[in-house]
C-alpha cells in the first residue's frame, strides 16, 4: 500500500495489487468504478472514459432505461419494486453483467463490477459521509434529500443487501486494484491517478 501526502489535509490513496490469476489486469480494456454514495463515480467515469476514448456505461442509467421501457416506471418507483421482487433485482444485475462483458474499452459505474466484470481494472472510490453529504447538497440533487447519517445508513444497507444476495462485500478494499480517497481531490486529479495506474498494469494499453 502506498500513501500520497499532498498539500492541505493528507490525501491518501492506496495501491492494492491482486494476483494475476484473480484480476488478469494485464490484459484488460475495461475499468469498473465502485465505491460509496456521493464519491463521484458517474462524474469521474465520464471524464475518464472521454480521456481514454472508452464508452461510459452505468448501472443507474441502465436501470432507468429498463424501468421505463419494460415497466413504464420512474427509477424511484422501480427501485421500490426491486426491493420487494428479488428476482427482478437480480435480473437487472444479470443483464448489466452481460452488457459489460460483451463490450471492450468501457468504463462502468458498477459497485459489483469487481465481482461480475471479467478482465477489468477495478477501482474503489472512498469518501467520508460528511463530504458526500456536502457534495450531494452542492450538486442540488433534490431527489436525494438526505444527511451525512442518511448516507452512512444507505451505504450500510447496500452492503448488507449485496452480502445477502450474493455473499460479497462491495466495501472490501482487497477486491480492488486501486483504492482512492476522494475527499480532497478533484475529479480531474482522480482521473489522472486512475489512468496512471491503469497504464502501469496494462501493457496492452496504447
């Protein structure tokens, strides 16, 4: 693990290499972004995809489209339905897994990507509950009227839900190739870090 000290409060990032059999990251052309609510997965993913010339795909966008086309429902109502219908919830994951694994040169905003997306470089984005709350408030995401404690509960509920459904912990940093604390870094700084480590582990990248 490496720690970077930058100006201001300490900016920490942790470099975690998994063995070649597990990650197969030397041959990947896919990047997955997991992490906590408010960590900036979508914002970072879009910038990262543009910089690399990759396609950006998101489980959130995929779910919204599926909900509208198949059920004529908005995403909040559809998520409530998924909580009650575990088969439907699993169906979304299975369809998005196929979407990810059928494509190359993608950046996927997908918390379970480390488990389901093959031959990929997996990144985990950390953030404190308070900073996540402030970012959501500043982004004026009115549909996410919450508090720092609400964000903590949301992350804990997601963790327990995935453990119950798949037996995997999306917060276990050992599952990822790169772990970044996003509290004090801009999306552009984070993208540079990801690209730097992605290139180091992928000798096929051009």
